C-alpha cells in the first residue's frame, strides 16, 4: 500500500498558545517531539532555500515536500484495497487513466470521497510504482504476463510499457521476463523442473516408474527359479522378457542423461554434480555387459552390483531425501568427529579385549578380530557371535557399551538442530 503521511502544519497547530506561555518542561517536550518525528522545530520559522511557504504552511515545490497538503492526496479503492497517492505524482503522465483528472473522474464516488476501481489489487501496486519511479515497470513473478498486460491496457499505459521494454538493457529484460528462453534452456527446465509444464510432470512420473521397475527387476532376478532361466545359455521367454524390459529402461535413462548434459547451462558444474555420476554409473553395466562375454558371469558380478545404485535416482524426485542430504552435508564436521572417536574406541577396546580374552578356545584370535567385536558392540547391534568370558572382559565390555552411547548421543542434538535449520530454509524452495 502506497501512502503519503499527513503532517500537521506547525503554524496552525500552535496557534492556540503563544510562545513563552508554556512551562519550560512543556516547551522542551514539544521541541523534542517535533525534532524527533519531523526533524522540524515547531517554534521556529520553517524555511527551505529556494522555496517559500504558502499561507497555510504548505511548500509549493514538490521537490522539497516536507508538509503534505491533504487536498493534494487522492484515495483509491481497488477491489477493497486502499491506496493513497498525490495528484502531482499522477499528473506527470496526464495521458494515462489515473494521470488524467477527466478520465479518472468517472470512477469517483462523491459520497465516500474516493475513487473505486474493480481491478486486480496485486497488480495495482505495480501500476502505482510506474508513477512513483517515473516510468519504470515491475511485474510480480506470481502474475501471468497476459494478466499484467491486461491491466496495463486498462490504465492506458501500453505506450509507456512498450517504450520501457524497448529501452531496457539485457539485465532488466531478464527481471521483467520479456525475453524468451532458448531451446536448450527449455529442455533443461523440462528435465530439472517438473512443475515447468504438464509434459515435464508426465516425464517425471515416467522416470519414477522406470526407476522402480529397474530396481524391482534387479531384486526379482535373484529368485532361484528366475535366476536359473536368466543365466541359462539357451534363450527362453523369461530371459527375453527381462532383457527387453531392461533395455527399455536403459534407453530411457540414457536419453535423459544425454539430453540433460547437452542442455546443461554449465557443463563443468554438471560434471561435478554427484547425482549425474550416479545416473551414469547406473547405465554403465548394461553397455559393458553387451560388449563383454555374457558367459563370463564372475567377471561381471561387480557391474551387476552397481545396478543397485539406481535406487539413488529416486532422490531427484524426493524432497525428503534432498533435505536429509543437505543436512548431512552441513553436518560433516560433527559426523567426522563422531567417526574419529568411534574409531579410537574400536582400536582401544578391541586391543584390551584381545589381551584379556585371548586363549586357545577363544574367538578373540587377533586384535583385528577383537575390533570386529568392538564395532558390533559400539554400534549397539550385538550379534552375539563373540562374547567375553572373563569377569574383567565383561567389565570392559560394559564400559565399551556406555562409551559408545555417549559418543553417539553427543552429536545428535547438533545434527537435529541443523536439520531443523536446513528444513526451514529449503521447504519453500523444494
């Protein structure tokens, strides 16, 4: 809402009392109030170089407007939202609806002393900004361009808007969103911003479906009955079905990755992004298997395991995973400290347990083996495959468990606090 503050004329305000007729305390209080609120001493003559006061104490020059004439202010009621602005500001552009007193007169309600316009309140602030900024336009990002132009035409600002658009530089064109996106930028938004269009939302859904199918196939093909058919040297319907589905998913992932790389605004940043490398690794085993000897299954075990990484592709479509990832990235120092103390505890308690429990029948056959026991104990898992037998060993095991709970609990509050901050920061952006 744009308002001009009404300031009382000091001359008329103090007409009822003569200077010097008040008590010293009253004189001081009035002087301090005027100096603080208006930066004017009400008991002295108001002068501004080059400008004179009219009889009622109002400056004639708008450039030195310290006291606003109430009669120069008009009140605008725009669909229930009230705005106030001076006539002098509007009269700068007399060929517009609001700038012309004759044109705006038909919207005047005499009984209410205001102008009523049944227009968009959100855009009207931008209309007033045009008059106040002496010819500049600003379209809110939440307002559609066609809707904005409709208000421009109603208030008869189209000529000024066209002149402004023609004269702004490249940066101002981006702010006013008058430039069109390049074809590559539209492709990038298509894959990166699911809400950019209906087609982009459909593609995002298909991407999630393809990822789910690929992960499900990776799991199902390990069932013994199915695995036997898939690994068979002779072709069979089940083997062909899995191969076709796998090929369709890989083609889908490959098209997406190549298109995103080509349309990427910054190729270096694209190559540095971890998620893009995950996308590449998920399709790599398929192409290597096609080029390699399929009968040499042992050599391709590692490549098959890499396919499980496909589940991480879902992170691109999950706000929760993105927030958790950013929280972990912000908590690197705390996590590193946790791992450091945890590692020290494993070495110390593993070594102590080895020397306390080592004998011919003990499972604590080395410090390395004892460290495994320390890892299981400090992580509060406790498999029970290795347990201390001696009283002193049980005492050390108890100390180990207490130490692990303290070490794990200390960074938790810090991580939770950072999670809250990260969530509050990104919840409106995601």
